[in-house]
C-alpha cells in the first residue's frame, strides 16, 4: 500500500517545458549577471579611458608641475599616491556596479560647467594682471581637471554607478593642494591650538609657564610655536588615514564621521605633546635640545603615537556597530 502511494505521488514523465517558441527544450540560461554588466560597462570604460587620456594631454603641464610639487614639497608628498588608492578602491567596488543606467546629464552639466568656468576664471585673471602663487595655480588646474573628469563620468556611467564609486571619486580631491589663503587659515588654527595644548600639558605637569599668543616662557628660556610647528601635514595625513579606515572597516555614516572628526582634537593634542616633550627636554637636559632631531625630524614618531588612540577609537566604533546590528535582529 505504501509503495502504491509513493508511486502515485511520483511525477509522471513527460516532455520538458517549452521555451515558448513552438516546443522543444528550454534554452540554456543567459550569461551570468557579471558578464552582462561587463558587456554594458566595457564600452563606457573605454570612453572613460579616452576621456582620461584627452584630459591628461590637455593638462599635461599643470599635472607635471603638480607631480613636481609632490616630489619636492613635504606638505603634498601624498598627492602621487592618491590616484593609485582611488583606483584600488574603485576596483574593490567592481562587483557592485549596476549596468544599464543612462547618463545623468544634470550633475554632468554642473561639473563640466564648473571645470570650464574654473579655467575661464583663471585665464581672465591672468589677462587682468593677476599673478597667482604656484600652489594657487595648481589648485585651480587640479580642481578643473577633476570636475571635467567627474562630469564625463556622470555622462558615461550615470548617477547609480557614480553613487557606488562616490568615495573613490571624492578621494581624488586630496590631489588638489590647498590654495594659499586656505593653507594659512588652517595653519594658524593648528598653530594656536597646539600652543594652547602645550600650555595645558606644561601646567598639568607643574612646570612654571607664561603664555602670550604662541610664545611660551619657560624657566630659563622662551619657546615659540612657529607656523612650521603647526603639524598641518601630519594632521592631513591622519585625516586621510581615518577616512580610509572608516570607509573600509566601518558601515554607518555617523561612525565614519566620528572617526574623521576625531582627527582635529587628536592632531592638536599630538602636536601639543610634542612641544611639551621638547620643552621638558630643554628644561631638564639642555636648551640645545631645541635644535635636536626630535624637533627637526620627530614628526613621524609622534604621528605613530597618534595612531594608537585612533586605532582604539576604530575598534570601539566597530564593536558598537556590531552590538547595534545584533540588537536590531
């Protein structure tokens, strides 16, 4: 009886389903999604390569000058690495690219217009007698290049694809050097903040100190926090590091924002600690320590020290995200 029931329930043999074209077996499944994506995005990628070549040839002189700035100016030594990092981050996203999206003409037009207007403003300024600093000239040229490149990207790939590649694309703007007036404002802010942090480190240590602006009067000698001691380059590198770590290791936007914003007080405290250490050595060892390697080449050491609290903050934010994910399940 059991055997007969099983037999009755067994599917009857019969022809395979029709493919809707007059009978016969269904044709094999179409190509995998990633192959279809490659077929659609491939020609557009070729268009992007052509655009990059055209822009690079057109901007060859300012790009060469920008490379020279990166090689000979420690403040901008990171610039040559930025495109390589952006390309790698974009490659990591290749499996998430959505094919079949049409051009996004509005953001493309806005970015292309911004790039052309930047060029036009630069040439009009030259004709009116303006003689920009080298860094201002390079900032305008790099900004124009990126606006034209991203505008072409929106025209070729559409908004959905550019949204997927938003971070690698935005990361490219770290190739734009600070215009001189922006650099001076940031430097002054960090200089004042570093002097304040060093003053409080000295006060908390019980060291007699009198502060007037960026000058610290210590027992036996005076110490001035010069603009070169603002730590602007190491703070910029710390910001780049925090943004990369947040992008790769964190998920929520608020966690990434907290990690990036923590760089501001962390950079000031790190530089204040460096000035405090130098002051203590000048007091207790010799005033000649002001000319020591710790002063002239100690930046990387204190940069490495500042990575420790950033690392622990990153671990804390990751743990907090995991707890929130478990709680929402």
